[in-house]
C-alpha cells in the first residue's frame, strides 16, 4: 500500500507541505504529545541490538496511526528488514555509508540525505535512485535568506523528488510561502522544544492557510510520504512475431 504523510488520517484537502516531528529518540516522552498533530514522526536509531529494537517497538506503539520513520547511519539491508518487521513507514539515510542493496527494498519508504553543495551532475542522478524523497539541510534558519531559497530551488529542480528540509517550528508564514514556492514539500521540526505541540499545531494551520501555488505542467502541489516502490510494469509482448 502506498505510504503518504498523513495517509492514516483522511483529509479533505491535501497540504502543500508536511510537518515531520523530529524526536530525540525512539523512547522520547514527547511522542504522545505530538503524534496527533504532526504528519509523521522521525527519530534517530540508537542501536540495532535488542535494546534498540525494543526502543523502536515502543515508538511504533506510541505513534498509533501516525506514520513514523528513523534516521539511520550505516544502514544495511538487514537493518531494513528489522524496520519492516517493526512496522516502520520510512527510513532516512546518507549516501556514503549505506549499503546499495537498501535501494532495492520495496517494503519501506526511503529518503536520502544529500548535501546541497554537491555538484549538479551528482544531484541530477538522484532522480534515478529508488527513493521517494530527498532531505537536505539549509543550515541555520533563524531568518530565511534569499540564498537559502535559491539553494532549495536548485536542489528541488535537480533531484526532481519531494524535498524535505529541517526548519524551526515557529517559522513565519512569509518564509513558509517562500519555501513552498522554492519546491520544499516537507519540514522537519524539533518536537522536543518548549511548547512543541502548540508550535507544530500552529505551523500546520499556517501551512493550510498558504495561498494556492501556481502549478507548472504536470506538477502537483500536495505532499506525500515516500511511497513503497512498485515493481516496474513488464513490457507488452507482441501476440505474433513479425514474419521475416
């Protein structure tokens, strides 16, 4: 079944951007307070031993119907199998230490972290990878700059996949609109801050109030979680071979 941020809860109107609540760990006490206001939850993996697996099982239970994912370094195909067994919806990983076999997994959403300073030629080939979205940091964002907007536009245009960026939960509406216009489709915000639930709730309201964006040909402005890959359709074979 395709995965989408907020897919577990029916919506009357698709949001132009998603809000992913970043947790300090799988056993964070903040889970219960934000799981019903965020579109998805994201936590770092502590370890892959029994303790780490137990912690992620706690996250899966506490998340309820809210999609949840993990950030994992040095990800292997065996790690992915563990996540699938635990009911994890998506995994965020870097490009340097992740096993290439992870890309072949069709049972979990995949988000690759890229460096916005990478060469154009490298970012362009990301489109060919079997991943559903891309995450890239813009650095300090106490006040969004024109340079950061340009960076978003460049990355989004080159990778041609939904772009997620870390952002402050109290980001102002004009800055939200600028990021949305630049191609950002998801914000990763810190859920552990004071009044995190209230700030995330207000952020969702601000996003819902954004004016409609002008669409380019074939582009959709609603945001979705990285989908589980589906097998490529087999080419149709001719009923009869051409006679020589």
